[in-house]
C-alpha cells in the first residue's frame, strides 16, 4: 500500500462511527455511568435514540396530554448522550398518549392528529434549541422522521402520500421553531432499493416530494440475513463496499437519471441509520455477531462508509434486548463485546483529514488519515479474507516529512479482550514498513515521523508511547498559590480526561490566594532544544474557568532567558506571558490552539526546561485546565 501523506482527500466525518442507543426495552440505561463511559471511550459522536418509544416501553410517557411534556424522562435520556460527549439523533416515531390515533389490527395508521404531534415535537425543539434549558451545547440538530414506515410495529403508513402528510406537518412545525434542523427520512427498510424500480421506491419518493423539508435521505441496510443459508460468510464480507460506499455515493450524486434528486435539482445527504453484519437468528451464526468476524466486518463497513462520505452511519445497536445478537455491549453489564473494540479503534486512532492511499485487494481494505493538529498519520487496515489468507502489508509513505520514524501498532482480533490502547512500537527507515495482517484482523498504524527531516524538535500528546513528563506536580517557583479545592498541592501531570486527541492530556490546577502577587511555574520536561529563527511552538489549551485562562506553556533557556519575558506573541498578536491570559477571552471547556514563531525572540538560545506557568496577580480563586499536543518544530506547523 502507498499512502500519500501530502494529499487531502477531504475531511473525516466522526458521525461515521455512530450507534443506535441501547434498545428501547432496556429501561436501565438513561443516566447509567457505564453506558456513558463506553460512548465516551470510543469517541462516538452521534447516538440515534427514540425518545417517545423508550418512554412508551418503560412506562414513562413523554407527552401524556396536550401541551404536557414529561421533561424529566426526556432530559434523562438525552443527557446520557450529551454528557458522554455525543449528540442525539432523535427518531420521531411512536405515539405518546397526548396524540390521538387509530391503528388497524396490522398496526397500520388509519388516523392520527399530526397537528398535535407537531405541537409535541415543536415544544421539544423550543426547549432544547430555542430556550436552551439544559445549556447552549445541549441542542438537537438531527431528527429522523419515523422508523421503517412500511413495517414499524408502533404504527406504519398506508401510503407514501400519508407519510408525506406526517413529514410536512410535523417537520414543518419543528422547523418553524428552528430552521437549522436537519430532518432525515424516510428510514426505508430496503437494503439497496434506492432507485425507481417497477414501482416508486420510498427513497426516490421522499427525494421528489419532500424537498422543502428533507435534508438527508436515510435507509437501513443489513448484510445478508443470518438465516439465509444460500449466503456465505464471503457474501457477507463482500456486502460492505456496494452497500456502504457505492450506494452512499449514488444517493449523494442524486441517483441514476436523477431519481434521488429534488424537483429543483437539490441533492441530499446520505444516512444509513441501521446496519449490522446480518439480521435474523440461527444458532450457527449467533457467535459471529460478537466475535472477530463482526469486528472485522464492522471495520470494513466503516472504511467503506467513510470513503463514500456518508453523513450519518449508525450501527444497530449499542446494547440489544433479548439474546443481544446485534449489540456492541452486553445487555446486562454493558461490558464491551468484540465489535465495540473496532469502534474504539476508529474513534481514537483516526485523523481529521483523509489521505489518498492505493493498493490492497478486495479482501484487504484500508483508510489513511492525518491528524492535522499533531502531524501524525493513521492507516487502518482490515483483512476480511474468509479463506484464511494472511497478507504481508508493505506500506510506503510518499511525501512523508521524514524518512524515519515510529509506528505504534494496535490490533483487534480474536485475542483482543480490552480496549486496544496498548501498542507495539515499530521503527522504520526509508519511509516504509511491513506488517503481517492475518485474516479477521483489524490493524491501526499510528505513524509518527521522526525529527531528522521534519524539523520536529519536541512533540508529545501525553499518550503512553509519547515523551512523558520528567517531573509530576513539581514547582519551579511560586508565590501565593496553593492546592486546587479538594487537592493536596498544585498539580501538573497527565490525566485521561477530555483529550484533544488520543486518550491523555496534561492537567494543571491550583488556587490563587492573593489579589496582588501570585504565580506558579510547574516544571514538566527536561530538554535540550536549540532554537533557531525557524523554531515554532504549538499547543492546545482547555481552561475550565476564568483563572484557568492565565496559564501558558513556558520555556527556561540555559542562559536563564524565559519565554514568558521574551516579548513573544502568538499568531493572533497575543502575548505568550501567562498573565496575558491569551487575550483573556479564549473559550472555557473548549480546545484552543496557541501557535507562535518563538524563534523570532529566542533564536540562538537553548531550551533547558519546558514549564506550564500560571500568573494572575489581580485575582484569586481556583484555576484548572488541560493542555495537549505540544509541538516545537523548525518545520511548518501542521
């Protein structure tokens, strides 16, 4: 395989490794700390959830009467997702008691008060998106308008026209409250019937008739059904490219002869909101849902969906009721099942920019990306060969800033029993390396270019394979600064807490006890870095309160010169002295990048120690925050 490290094949969409929430029958998951941690650990950014149906199945009706909402239940369900670092995709489906309807014996909707349903959903949009009752960051952008409208057991539609009435009435009421909503439909059950056939398909009907309110065309696409004995494991593995790459591209391009294009020429985003290796139940196949077979198949699905530029891709399900065949987690303990480790691998070891890569085979697929903040490259390779063929994968890194470097190799296979954080280091020269990939194996290569030709003098993201601090929670000098509330001393040491990238960060904390003189310089790294006019500094900071803004990465040089007193400024003209607070207005609980041409002020000197310094003379109180991805380089900043 050849990876062009200088290429840009477009952004990576983190909604590709989305999930559907735990099953509506599992009443214990809202507020469950373990569920939240699983979502957070895998960096899952979108979770599909049916708020109304969860309430219906757990005795907590969310809209029991006209203009009456059960906000406690809705808040609990949605907060579980928000507090895990993801955002919800709400499925607008099922009937609360406050909306009158009649269903036939076959559960066909024979009548429904869609205007009242619109009142119910408009109230939800008002609460979260307009009034922002739970906070500015806790709003809902994505809504899928019903689920599988031809077969849904909580009410299915008699015709496409009836579905249109629902969509335009309810969706119109919601969009009147917030015109920025993303409305998704029709959540068709077909596995590829996207175009017009002998009769109109639901997806093409939606594209042609819902242009004013529809944003993303959605459908469900499971692999060949598990009880279809005419299909082989090879058939299932071959399913992913057509179903999750080619079908997605087809939708986003407007369909053959424009059948998935709106009347005015509008083309839609693409969302596959339910998928998994297979559906159905027969004993011989059941273990494969939870072993390396589905872990491998899922990696192939994600690779193809990302290459297809899918907008939303949600696996069914995070935890499944009953026999739990389709769940990524146990339905009792929420312990990870093997396919979950694939989600963890993609969430933690995928960059934000796709790269061009060539090579591989039909059974050996890959995704190459770059994290433009850290300058690291990632190559994920999956071997889905059902005949047992192993591949010696020779990777050539074209246009790499350095011909040497290190590769951290992480694997999901039959032996994987925990989140794949541990890695095997591999040094390379000549911009190339080789690794054997057995069948039913997913491998992540984290590629860290060496300093020889990249100009990198120092780099760390505080991950286990990175340069670690020389000192922990150790001051190089301080005055009138004590421990943060609840701590025993001023702190400056790694944590696994809301990282900018990877898993780890550097946490700093203390308490300012004087309104006239107060500072604390924590020494972190013992280094020997010669500074030239080309030397640049970059790092990311996430302060947690106002005092936390008044912290900066600092240098002490061998001649006693400090970065803070050198007069250096960042790319925005803000002083690098910690008492400048980076201008005093960087956002809280949000990552901000600080960049500076420090060589302009320190050329000819040698950095002896890297510090993290607090300095705010005119204020008191706690300060705390996080720092990640420190880079000092003579080359370009990524």
